[in-house]
């Protein structure tokens, strides 16, 4: 092997831990609360003895995910039904039943934890064509069930359209549509499909109720609502709760960074691994203002719950050999190709420069930022948890002016191999 020159690096400055006050209101007992909401809404009148009721479970690791699934299963059993879990995550998990079941297992969703078995298939029933031309698909097991309860999270989507984002309608289209439905939805424009495909699906699917939440800044359940399984109810709830979610959405406290260090990215955090509402939508589209203006991003690892799906790593500038070892091209490409939309790009999938250790990746990335003076560096766990982070000295004065931030003692340390963890 040909020898190469040592790569140019810039030493990482001293880093200080800070904590932020973020929205912390939460539902004290999501399991009991969702059970009671469903029973109060009349679930017992909708479920016949022995009826098989499917409960949707996505791949995002939403706040209170396992307790909410368990609480819905509790309600179904109280009503005399037999609950089961439907993996509802489009093309994730390599677009295979085994992969989607494994993702749920890694998120803690097991028969023992939620009181209901996971029943997975990628087969669908085609229900018709929506106004925008997308063919509507429904998970075959869901189609053959006696009823469905859709569990979702209302939140800004990295590429959301005004008025609609992640929520009950998207779970109905992308989740219950499996890979075939997700591909149709994206090919015909995701947000047109999210608005129109449920007009075809909901009247034909046996959707009893929708359950949706808004998270606080710690990814706990802050708002929890149960609504009738009707298109108008899903649409009204998605639009109304999106405004609540926008109000409490947590962003980075700094508008300009030379380097952002992200400990982990993954599909359980955001569809793009890192939420572009946090790191800047221009990183995905190549268009628009650089808000926030981040010169370089280095991602250190891929979450286990991603099952090798590294979609979004192309939004970073550097990563590590560890991420490269965890990255499964086939699983990632299946998701990328399913999500092909008009005017979309493939920039989210390719690997950036991958270095041997965290320190090497960080210091080479910092060098390429060409920061003048003391560099502005911030390290976060992931884009979904912005209540705690590490910052360089150049950001300390700005942080101290922010009444929501507390500066804590401590030193960020690397191990003997140059890794942070």
C-alpha cells in the first residue's frame, strides 16, 4: 500500500459542558393516559370480543413509545380484543419483515414489553388511486384485521410542507403503505400524497382511532390526544398539533459554528439521520440561506436502531471508521430509492470522508473549516437532544448571556484510541 502524507489537523480547543432549560412539561403516565383516553372515546363499543386489532409502530423511537404501545394494547384487551403490533415504517429495515421486526426489537418493542406480538409483512393491498396520481397501498395484515389504531407523533419533518408534517396522515400513507406505498407517495410528491392518499385509505381501512403526541425538549410525551379514525379528524389534528410542535421545537443556541460534532445520527432520530430543521435545510437541498451557518459537521456513530441505514450521512462532511463499519449500503439505498421525489437528489446517502478515530475526524474537520481565531465548536448527542452539549471557549460568552443555559465544570476526554466513547 502506498504511504500518504499525514493529514493536516487543527487541535481541538478546550471544551466545556453546558445544560439548557428546554420545554419539560410531560404526561406523567402515558400508558395509563392513552388507555383511559381510548376507553373514554368508546373503544369498547367498537371492538367485538376476540377482534384482532392492529397497532401501528414506526421507527422513530418517539417519546413514551413502549408505554404508549402497551397502553393501547391494554385498552384493546379491556375492550375484549386481541392486540398485535404492525411495523409501520415504509422501506426501513431493508424493506423486509425481518428487518422491520428487528428495528422494533432494538427500540424495546417486544411481546413481553407491550403485551402484544409483532406481526410483520411487506405485502400490501392496493386500494385505488389518489387525486395526485399516487396509488394507495395498505399493509395486508392490517387490511385483514378487524381494526387498526394508528399511533403517531406530530412534529416538524425535515422537508415538511406548510400545514402538514409528520403525524397521523403520514403514518397512514408511508407507514401502513409499506415500501410500495411509500415509493408511490414519494414519487408523486410526498406532501401532496400525505394530504390525498389517506382520502383513499381511511374509508377502506378499518381505522378505529388515531393516537398522537407532541414531545417536549427531552423527547418525553408532552401532549397526548386520541381522535376518531376519520380523514377530517386526522387532518385537523395534524395541522393543529403541528403549530404546538413548532412552538416547542428546540434548535441550536448558536447561529454560527465552525464545527458541529454529532455523537450519533440515525433513522430513529430523524428521517435524514440528523434533523435538517436543526442543522439547516440547505444541507439537504443545496438551496436557501445558511441558517444556522455551520461550516463543517462530523458524525461519530450510527444508532443501533437504524439497523445499518445511514441515510443522511451525506449531509455531514466527515465521519469515522466506526460509522463506516456500521453502515449497510443495501439497507440505506433501499430507503433512498424508495424516497425518490421530483427534484430530489441522492446527496443524503454517500459516505463523506471517514477517519480512523473520533479525534482524527474532529481535528481534520476543524482544520478544513479554516476558522480564523478561536474556533466556534459545539458537540451534541444528536439533533433530537439539545438540552446538553459541549462548547468551545469561543462560545462561552454567548452561552453565559443566555438565561436558559448553565455552564458546568468538566473536561471532554478522549480514550487511548482517540475516541470519545
